């Protein structure tokens, strides 16, 4: 049984319950994803389903990938990703996977790449408060302050929160409830925020640490 799909983040909005409560939701374009290849225990040492998503210009596809896509009976795919499965009985190369793998109320884990913010200071990166804004403190408003003692330990500890590159990392948000699954329009609506900017690539899987009822 396949437990995931590839998608893109469309954006955030809100929906209203009958009680009038506003719920923040993220709209995801989930699929359609053709099955490009099946990985077997005998040949590859593990069982997985390779999915494709999106389209790619033919001029940008090299010869090995053209043969790979032709073998699966598809024109192209912008991205390929694998999903581990317990069984390959109910899947076949060339079939299409859509948002119907999820149902309303189900919990999912969404993996994406967070927004890249470049080289940032400690106030933005670590939420430091900054220095005092009184007279004489104008030069220390956004500085980190002391980073260690001079004699003991006479060094800066590893992991010290300091300025540096922030964001653009793989991140997974777990246990997001599915508010709506619409296979006809290839849309998945989940409660809450997911990593990355609009149009960012996402991997949506069934929750691996769903709380027991």
C-alpha cells in the first residue's frame, strides 16, 4: 500500500467551521504522480515505489532519463522520488497516484525545504532580544554580546548560537490533519503551515508517529 505522494505548495488560506471558528490551512497540489519504477527486495535490496511529478522540457532530459521514462510509458517528469512500501502487490509501473491515497481526518507528515534567508544575525536567526536602547547603547542594538570567557574555558563552545546562514534546510512537519482531499482537482488541504515558499516541492506521507486513539 503506497503511503505518500509528491506535491507543490499552492499557498495558505482559511476555512470556517459551522461554529464560525477560522482554521488556517495550506492548499497543496498533490499529484498526479505516475509510477515510474518499482524497487524490489531481490534486485535492489529494498522495496520502494518511484514516483514522478510535473513535466520537463525534452531538451533538458538526458538520454538515460529519456529511456527511463520511455520504459515506464510516460513523456517526462520534473522530479523523481521514492517511497518505501511493505508490499508491491497493488501497484504497477505506469499507473497514476493521486490525492485519493489520503482521506479526510487522516494525519500526514509534510516534508519540504524551508525558506532560505541567507546570512542573518542573532536577532533574526535565534530571536535574541538585542542590547539596551538607552544612551550609549546605539552600537549594541543587534549584537550577540559576549560569546565566552577569556581564561576559563578560553574558547567558544561548539554549537554557540551566533550569526550564520539561516533556512534552506529540509524540514518535516508532523501530524497535520487532512481537511479535504480532492482527487479530481489534484488538491489536498491540510490544517496548519508546511515548510517552504509557495510553489515549493513537498513530500506528503501518512503520519509515522500518529498518536493512538
